[in-house]
C-alpha cells in the first residue's frame, strides 16, 4: 500500500490558514484525505486549548514550550496511522509554529537547539513531505484577525511587535526546512487557488 503524503499549512495569525484548509477540505473531499490541526487528537486538543488560553499564558515560557511539543500526541494517534494506510494528511500548523511562537517570538532563542533536537527525536519518522508557508504582511494579518469580530486568543492579543517576531521565526525555521511560499496578502480566493494547485502537484 502506498504511503500517504503529509502536507502542512503554516503562517502567522491572519494569514488565512484555516480558511485555506477549509477550502482544501471542500475541494479534496474524499476518503483519501484527512484534515487535522496541531493538537488534532482528543488529548492534543485539550493541550492546545490550554496553550492559547490566558491561563496558559501565565505558565513559564519553558513550560509552554514543553506543552507545545506535547501536541505531538496528534502525530502518534492521528497523523501517522492515517499515512500508513495511504491517506493524505493536511494539517493546519505543525512544528514550525512551535519554533515561530514559543522560541522566536517569545525571545527564547536559548531553546533553539533543544527545539531542533526534540524535533528530530519526536517527528523524524513523520516529517512533513510539504510545508506551505502562507506569508502575510504583519499589519495586514493583524487587521484581518481583528475584523473577524471573534474573541481573541492569547497569541492574537499580543502587540504588532510580537507578530513581527512570529514572522521572523517562520523565516528562520524555513531557512533550514524545504518549503513553498505563497503570498497571502492577496484576496483569499487567489491564495486558495494557488495552494490547491501546489497541493495537487505534490500528490
């Protein structure tokens, strides 16, 4: 049986990842695909909710870094089993977000070596086949998030300077990891169309 393809959508707040993921889900709706997100297992979802909450924000940065890697439960219980049986997996966020938010944006660069070591140990058997980086201007992403009219999570409440560091964190991560960049400043329909083309090309 052919092994499935593991594709990850990454990008800062307001880049349109969830919207694009939903569009892909509609366009590629079949039993051959599994759509998930960082924390996509029952256990992982509880951890994710804590991570983005105000309560989670009060934990030490080192604790939140460890908590972020605990989201790897999704890999073992959801992603890996799907890939083994030939399903293609598309995830809204993965390990690049840990580096961008927990290491770089929080200015915890002393954790960078630990991040890469932990990434190798935890995810080496399930490395994404394709990362798609939805790159959006920080100001534009900042405005998009606030135009939704929804309650903001801990990270979305952070100032523009934090979001600048998030983008810088992604750029640093992708200096070492192969990826495809998609300009997410354009209307989301254009972004969705390009991402769909990229995904279909890699399947």
